[in-house]
C-alpha cells in the first residue's frame, strides 16, 4: 500500500498495518473510538486490554497524557525507541483505547516509515501488535501478511523489525515506577537515566490485581498453534532429543553443535547474543508453526541478562505446558 492510501485510510477512521522497530502494529487514530473498535474487532482482543498510543515525541505525548519530569528524562534518553510509559490520560483519549483505565501507555516508535505516517496524519496512533489476540507478534512482512486472512488491512512493508520483541512497559503512576512488561530497555538502563531504583516485574505484577491494572500481562499470550514444549534448561532439552522424531526443535545458538537429524532444527542465533535472539525469536516461532508438526521443543535461556528474561517471558507465555 502507498503512503498516501495509508494516510487517507487513517484520516477516515480506517486501520493499516505499520512496521515498527519492535513488531508490526495494527494502527488507527487514537482519538477515534470508532477506529479503535475496528482494531479490537480485527484482533479479537478483549475490550479490557488497553492499546499503546504512538506519538512523535514528548511534546506530542503531553497532549494526550499528564507528563512529568521523569517521563521527560526517559523520553530524552529512550525515545524514539522501545519504551512505553504509562501516565494519567487526558480526556481527548477515548476510554475504548485504555480499556476504561485512567492511564494511557504512550511511546515514540523509531521506525522511519511509522514516523513518516505519524507526522503526516498529525494525530496519535493507537497500535497493538498486528496479530490475532494471543498469537505470535509479527516481525516481518511475510509473517504479518497472512495474519488476518481476507480481512487484512493494507500493510506498509517495512522489512524485518530491527528489535523483534515488544517494548518495555513502565508504569510511571506508581512510586517507585514499576516495569509491567519486560523488553529491550532494561531496569538498569532506566535506573541509570532517572537516578532512582524502580520495581522490576515480579510475582505481584503478574497477580490477578496487576493483570487488572495491565490486562495484557495475562499469562497465555504469544502462542503458536503447534503446542510448544518448554524445557527449564538447554541440558533438559538435550536429554530429550533421542525421543523427538519429526518434530521441531529451537536451539539458542548454532554452537551447541548437536546432531539432531531426526527433527527440524532452528537456531535463534549464531553464538547466543541476546539482541540477535530477540530479533529472531518471533520469526522462528512463525516458521516453526508453519511446518505443522506435532510439537515444538524449546528451552529457557540460562542467563541472568535482562534481555534473556524478556525472551524467557515470551517463551513461557508461548508454551503449552508451563515447565
Ligand atoms: O512494541 C510494542 O509495544 C508494540 C508496537 C506495535 O508498538 N505494541 C504492542 O502493543 O506490543 P500490545 O497491544 O500488543 O501490548 C500493549 C500492552 C497491553 O497489553 C498492556 O499490557 C500494556 O501494553 N498497556 C497498554 N496501556 C496500558 C495502561 N494504560 N496501563 C497498563 N498497561 C498498559
Ligand atoms: Mg501484543
């Protein structure tokens, strides 16, 4: 689809699929309840799960929410980029966007095509990941084009998403601020920028109470259609290899040097680099799923690195039997 067509659709309360640096997004005007309802319907998303609103910069963010010195500092450092800030919303944001919450999640994407469209339309764009509810987020044109079948909104082809997993979501309405969803912006980086300790994702964040606060944290999410068996460690997965026949195995790095002739094997990276693994994760889950085998086998990553935790979070939610 051309930029002009896309802008025309967005101006008329329509929906388009746009590339971002994290994952593709299903975008519409964030100021139109009618447009937002179309997005919920296409995704099959429960109306209780709020959307992220995309803006060009902090000054545009302040038109839709109550910004503060912390959001200012964080945006100077991380925007445009994969950090969503949860702040008290202003009245111009319809309740449909925020699932009735009095806060809104806002971020400034860095993908040049997304930014070009934001500056052309001149209003904020709500955009959840461009997948059916609870399915794997798309990170390439090939993965997104089949997601909505005949109902698919037109797509702006932005190639492969650079980062590959969704933004870090940081709640700035609590004291101290709290990470609600792990992503490529880490707790350490955020603390360095604002100079205060924040709360990480913990059991409480995942509790019933918190899932009401940020309903997208529901544990079943990002699921391939093929059951994904998740092993606690790579060694546990390796122990099971002899019993796996004609199924799919996803290994963290090529240097595992295993002989797995009896299965379809994908490697998330060459040498185990977290940024490379995040970049490849959803695309490899899509490829694995398309093989239509009985099961997919993968393991958690055994490193304390926070990006590995973000990846483990996605893998756990994608898995059929939780460990
Ligand atoms: O990287 C991303 O964040 C991508 C790209 C397209 O920007 N978007 C994305 O959107 O992942 P989505 O809808 O799949 O995830 C949004 C999640 C919600 O499920 C919820 O957990 C959290 O962000 N969220 C949004 N608004 C919130 C709010 N007001 N309060 C708490 N959590 C919120
Ligand atoms: Mg999503």
